[in-house]
């Protein structure tokens, strides 16, 4: 005779029988994976805005570049995959460092406003796209990893690559949070974001703060690109620009300029999109309306908290 | 002084007369210089198709110009610019704007996709009264699109393909089987998914799940789950290669999807595409695609290979050849590059008004007939167009293809479906 608890647990975890637990696990996992990538990319954007008042419209293209550089080292040159990711992050940092030295620093010295900086960032994005296309082509690329392997977790299918992405993304998110909270430069960045003039007169090395912001942003952009390429299984030169809107939505949801907020905003956005497909939401929202759900949630949040989820805390700091 | 004045007056009158004559009378009364632009995806996931179609259009223009010289019919037929739309509607609009405003083309061959075609037509070619012949756009709404008779296509409507997939499914799983449909969220995907749903239900079948995905989605695992939650008798996927390269692995990871029970559409009818997506995802699948119903299609392929040896071949290339040849013949027939004349003459040379058959192998004869203003039926390498009032071709031929375990695509002509 089958024990009672076995029968119940079988029912609960068999999605076809109408019990939502397996579905919930599956969509929760999918949401966390998507959300963690949004979060990592959104932190870079948010940090740049908080420190430099720069809306980095080129963030999506840095993401694409990161994926392609990793591909070049890991697939074309057959280097170790982790090493290739590190090289890609270093390359992202180097490009951001270079752009800071030759472009952004001069624009700031010339008192360029937020709109001017935004337009220049858009110009950088428009230049990066054809450069990426010219160097790497437009063909669909694929990392040398097994994207089909899955693990069974209470009936839900957990892809190996996505699990690895989720673990490493979580570690990265925790490290960023820790860095911002404990490291000297992290604290300086928060202080500078809160009040640049006061931070400058209190002895904070502004150039070091700005450079650190760019380096973190460049590294995170590359990392998010690799993660996205792994999650999708394949990628092409249009990968980053198609996700840009979601990144900015995550930034706005978590309060513009608040790095912690961007982390939470990204995760929530991913969860909203995926969980909306659960049957309990009016029989499941059709997948082509996922962005509608996410942006409706964003609008709702902004209606009640126009400054974003972490707006109050930001003002208080 | 008086003599000098007279000389000046005579010279002025002579120059003015010559200038007027030059402006009003062409160098040769039969000569029309037709400028054509092409719009196809030359980069991105559909680039294989776009490059093949562009090359075929160039081959057609070169062949026509040579044949015109040989037939001693003045004028020319040139591809003046080939634009890349990346199969994206917004970029197609930019490409069409450049062709019409900067390159001043008289007609456009392309785009490849329905979304790009409808966008370019709405924003550019219809308002500017420029004739456009789409080469692989299949959305049924193109037929009824208000285009002032400027939009044509050489590829059959999905009103046909919906029926073909339904028929292929009936043969595979019976009339009352259950299918799950997955489609991309654009003009091509949603329209074909709707036509298929209607045809399948009308025939007595059931649709278990219909999942429409956004090609720009960050992940596709939830869509794959929705498409496989209830196991159907067969799946139908309406997608382009670049998106399915992401959806396919997600479907495979569900552990419930079976590619051998899956039907695709024409976009996967290409071995290079199968290789890119991966054999572990595509092997054993089937699909439907329009097929050349042209005259001696294999001979055309061989001729193109000789003329353009470096171009990779796709199944639909000849569609752009026919579109270009028909435009050139129409310009010769109407002795004009004006849209209204081209539209009228496109029907006169494509067989809509009847007339003797002239195959693509006898371009010289077609050119002479067009120059003489005759109605005739051009038999193309892809189709015998016989454009109807909507600018659609009058017939269609479809094949059912199979993807082998080695990635090779095969089809049996016995299973072809003709309309």
C-alpha cells in the first residue's frame, strides 16, 4: 500500500494534475535566473547614474561585447572557460577605463549636463554596435558548454548552465553588496553619490571613486553578457540591445541611482515576468505578455512610490 | 555688331532647342533605365536567405541587361543599392527610405519577412508610390493591405501554408489529433499560427496549447514549459532560426518535447540553419515550405552557381530572380518607370492577362515581346506569377521536408501539395 504522504507528495509535485508546487518551483527558478542577470546589469547602470549622473545607454552593448570576448577566448582560442570570463571582465574594465580617460572625464570637466552625457552614451552605443558586428560578425554563437543537461528538482527541470549562472550571479550580487557596504571605495562611492560636493571637500578621492565605478560597471557588464549567453544557449550581436529596456526598468523599479535597489529591482522584474505565467494568475498570463506584466508592475509601484522601491532610504542616507 | 548678335541669337535658339529635345525625347524611344533597390537581411539569423536572394536579384539584373543588349532593346535594368534590414521592421523602414529618397530607385525587390515588408510598405513605398515585390513575405494580410496597387509578392501567402501544415499533420497524426503550436510574436508568426489553428480545428482537430513568444525575450524556459505541459500528438513551431536557436534547447530541456513529432515552417528548410541550431534539437523533425514551381528550376540553380559561385544556395533564391526579371520586363513593356505603369505592366508580362508562355530560359524573347507591348506569361525559375488583383501569385507548390539524423534535408516530390 502506498503511504499517504507519498501519494500526496506525488500529487503536489505532478504539475499535470493541477497542483501548482512543481510549476511554482519551475517559474520561480526561471524568474530568479532572468532576474539575477537583470540585477547584475542594472547595478552597473545604477552605480554609474548615482556617481556620474550618466544614463549609460551603451550598457546593452557592453553586455554583448563581454559575451563575444568570452566566446573568442574560450571557443576560438580554446582557453579555459573561467579564464576566458575573467579576461572578458578585464577587457570590459579596460574599455571603460579608456573611455573614462579620453571621453567622460573631459565631458565632466566641460560641465556636460545629464542630457549631453546621455546623448554621448547613446553615441557610444551606436558606435559599439557596428564595431562588434564588424569584428565578430552577426552569426549566432554558442559557448562550448552542455546547455541541454538538466536536474530534476521535485518535478521541476533545472538546467545545469542556468543553475551555475544563478549560483555565480548570487555570489556576484553578494560580493557587490559587501563591497559597497564594507570596502573603503564602496563607502566612498555611496558618499559621493549622496552628496558629491560634500564628499569632495571631506577628502574623498573623486577620481578614484569615478574610476572604480567605471571598472565595476565594465566588469559587471561583461559578466552579465556571459551569463545571458549561457542562459539563452546561443547569442548574437543583438543580444544586449534587446534587453536594455528591462535593465532600465529594473533600475527605475529599485530607485534610480540606488545600487541595492537595482539588485532587488532586477530580481523582482524577472520574478514578475516568469511567475505571471502561473495558472493562479487568471489561468496564466500568455508568455508574449510577460513584458506587459513586468511594466504594469513597474507602473503600479511608481504610482504609489514614484521614487522607486528604495526611494525613501535613498533620501535618508 | 549685328552679325555677332545674330550669331548669338541663332546659337541660343539652337542650344535651347537641343536642350528641349534632349529633355522631352529619350535617346532611344524604347529605352528605359530601371533602377531597382533590394532589401533583405544580410546580417543576423536570416542572413543566409537574404544573401542568397540579393545575389539572385543581382544575377537577374545582369542577365536582363545582357539579354536586352542582345535583343537590341535599349535601356537598362540595374540593382543600384542592396540594403540590409536584419529582418527587423524598423531597419527595413530606414533601408526603404534610403533607397527611395537617396538612391531614387523606381522599384524595390524584397524584403524577406512579413513584418519588414508591412513596415516598409506602410511607411515608405506606399506613401511614395514605389512598387515593391516582396520575396518571401507570407502573411495573409499582405493580400488585403491597402497599397494603391504597389505591393506584390512572388512567395505564396500563408493562407496556403496553413492548409499545407494541416494536411501534413492529418497524414501524420490523423484528423482528430491534438497539436501544440509555438510561434514568434510578429506578423509572420502570429498570422500563420492563427491560420493553422483555424484550419486544424475546422478539420476536426484540437489545439492543446498555443504559445506565442517574444523574439527579444531574456529566457524561453517558461515558454517551453507551457508548450510541453500537456503532451500533444504533434508540435508545430513557427519561428525564425535566430530565435529558435534559443527556444529549441529550452524545449529539449523540458524532457517532454520530441523533435520527431514536430513540424517547422520554411525558415528551417536550410542545412546551415539546422547546423547552427544543433542536431541534438533538430534531428528527426519535419517541415513545410513553398517550393519552386518554376520552369527548369534546377537549370536556373546551375546557371546561378556558375554566375555567382561563392553564394550559398537556399530554397527560395529564385523568388528574387523572378521579382527582378518581372520588374525589368514590366518597365520595358510599359516604357516607363512610373509605379502605375509598372503595376499594370507587371500583370501584362506575368500572365494575368493571358498570352503565350515564355520561360526564363528565353529572356530575349520575353524582352522583345515586352518591347512590342504584348501580353505574355513569363514562366519564372520560381513561379509563373500571374499576379492577381492583390498582387499575389495565383498558384503555389509546397513540399514536406524531413531533417535527417545527419542534418541533411530531404523531401519526396510525391508528397508535394499544389494549389
